[in-house]
């Protein structure tokens, strides 16, 4: 089993392929195994690294809830890239992993060639923030007070995961089975320390405006908590493109693996060729019909 001791914890990782490094960062309900379709596709021409976040066995599961936060998750990712000598790396993250990837690009651009921020935005709506935090803490309690066998199938049946069930019942069951092997303590601490307490995407506006890292924002068009945050990232990161997956929910890399892989590969290819653009300021005029200056 491959482990790296970084930022005070042991993190399990898997690596394959040769070439420029791509690091995949999993969502809350996933782990390394969530990226199987991406690993098989990208390791033909890149060095592909997946890892389990702290709290997700076989990575270490700190018992103290204070050892989990958005800042710590970002520092874990940054330390892993440094300690494995991967910089600058392409970094691809989904949901919880998308948040870590976004923060990495904003705080540590020197570690990144590019960032792909997928399914990012849960808990960002300020009008719904109190409800989101309440629900997150209830979920954390249920991880500790109910068995994974009882609560796991309930949690994985959220409204933005039903699209995977509709498209691929076998893949959906595999997703549930993987989730059921997670640590209840790790899930509870991650839900409280990371999910519930992280800042809204809308609070990152000023950092986004100064970001120059090539960025691809991905979202499913039925992943409603992430649609507006995706548009917000597109508007404020001058090097960002936005791609929306039709009739898709939260688990876009599992729902539409071929499309996901092709879109990410096209993006990375453009970046490596030095052809990824920053937005032309003239495209941001006040009028929808006329240029600001004639």
C-alpha cells in the first residue's frame, strides 16, 4: 500500500502512468475508486495520482474534529504535491475535491499547471446557508449514531445523485458499496469541519479576480446547488471556461465518463500547448449590442 506522510497525517495514494502529472481529488461520498474511469483513460499519456483525503481509510482518520477544515484539506493537497515532487500539476477535483482544487489554485498557483473545478458550490447560497449547515450537522450526527448500513443508503440517495441511478444502476450500486466502506468517524468529522464550515464560493470573489491559473469549471445542469456558483466562477476568474453537462447531476465523472474525460483532455491539451486564453476585456462591455468604445 502506497502512503505519503504529509501535513501531519498519512495519506493513501495510487499512481500510474508517465508524463505530466494529473492529481484527482475526490468528493465527500467518494475516494480513489471514484476516479477509475479517469485513471484508465489518462494514465495512457500522463502520470495520474489519486489519493484518499484524511478521514477516508486507508488514509489516516484523526479522531479530533479540529483536525478537519477547508484550510487543512487544501494544505494536505498542497503538501502532497510538494512532497511527491509533482509541481506544477494539473489538478482535477469534484465537489469537496473541487473546493480544495479551487482554493489550491487561488492560494498556491505555483503548484498548478491548471485546475478543473467540478460540482463545486454546495452551501454557497447565502439565503440557504443556515439550512445547509443545520443539515450538515444533522448528517454528521447520524454518521455517529446510526450504522453505515442504515444511513449510508439514505445519504447516497440525495436529489443530485438520482441522475446516476437513472443512467447506470450498476454504477450507482457500486458508488453506494464504496461509500459504505468509509469510516463513520471520518465522515462525521469531515462533514462538520470541512463541509459545514467552509466559506461560500461567493466569499472568494476578490481572490478569483486575481487568479491567472487556467481553469475549467464543470457542472451538471441538474446539480442545482452548483449552477449559480459555476456561473460566478466563470464571471470572476478571467482564465475560466464553463462546461455544463446536459441532464446530469452531481456525479458527472461517473454519469458521463466519456464526455468528462474528453472535455478535460481537450482543456489540458490546450493548456500544455500554451493556447489557453485569458478573457478579452472587450467581451465584458456594458451593452449587449455595442462596444464600449467606437
